[in-house]
C-alpha cells in the first residue's frame, strides 16, 4: 500500500509539471504570434515617398509594401516654416508584397518640404520620417519644335550686261584660212582632190572676179550709151 501511494504522488507531480511547461510554451507562442501579427499587419516602415517628374510636370509618389494589404489613408501636406501650408491631396492605398504606388499631382518647387501622414487603424497613425524634400532642380519644360522655314525662292538668272560681240568688234582678228583650205563661196561644192583641170584653169577661184568685171563693163556701157543719146539730143535741138 505504501508503494502504491508513492507512485500515485509521483505521477501527480509529473502531470503538474507537464501542465506548467505546456502553459508556458502556449503563452510564449501566443505572444510571439501576436507580435508577428502586429508586425505583418501594417508598419510605417513599409511606406516611402518620392518627388518625381512626369514629363514636364511634378508628381509625388507614395509606395506601400505591406504584404497584408491593410487599407491605409495617405495625406500629403506642403510645409512652410514647420507648419502645414497646403493640403496637396488624400488617397487610400492597399499595399502588396511587390509594392503598391499612388501618385499625387503637384507642381513642386526645388527644395520644397512635404509632410506625408499615414493612418491605418489600429496599426499606424503617424508621419513618414523624415519629411520629403524635393530635388534642387525643377522639372524641365518640353522644348517647342522649331518653326518650319519656307523653301528659298530661286533667284532668276540676270542676263549679262552686254551681249557677246563678234570677233571683228572685239578686236580679235578672225583666223585666216590655211593654204590647203578652199576659198570657194558658201553654196559651191568644192571639186574633188583628184580633179586638177579646174585648178589649172582657175574656175574654182576666179569665177566671182570675172562675174564682177562683166557687171562693171555692162554698167559702163550703159552709161556711155546714156551720155551719147543726151549729146545727140542736145545737137538736134540746136
């Protein structure tokens, strides 16, 4: 009976210890799961902001990399001397493991400061630190295309001041025909080189001279007849 009672007491102690160990482990696991759940739900470190240029326009982007996809309200304020000068805009974003980005149109100036507030109840209700400061260079405006220039109008050619003069007027003597060239007037066909009879008689070179002498003799004869008839008329009248 004594041995039986001792064994029962030992078993009770073992069960009690096992229960205590199990309780501690369960509590630790619950705390760890709670902490990890809060960490995975939403965190301000999962948000980032940046000032960019979209062409020639300024924008402010906010990216949420919350894998749990908890909806969060993002509000952007322009700062002036540490106070809110203007509310730029407000949007709701649902994060993702790859990152979800929302865009605020804002013609920001160089070195301007913006405060970005994030609220995701009951996890986050604070600003992204530090405040966003824009770049020192503003967005460049697009260059306008150059105006098309009309094609150049061709200039009409100007006639020369004085027409070209013949060789005789310019003082340059015309080249003399060589001995082997024929002096036959235009329109006469030169005799073949092998026919020497015409060259011996002079028919190919003196025809014009003979014709001129004959014409002169005819004119002279006509003049003599005319004067003779006048003299006869004068004598008959006397």
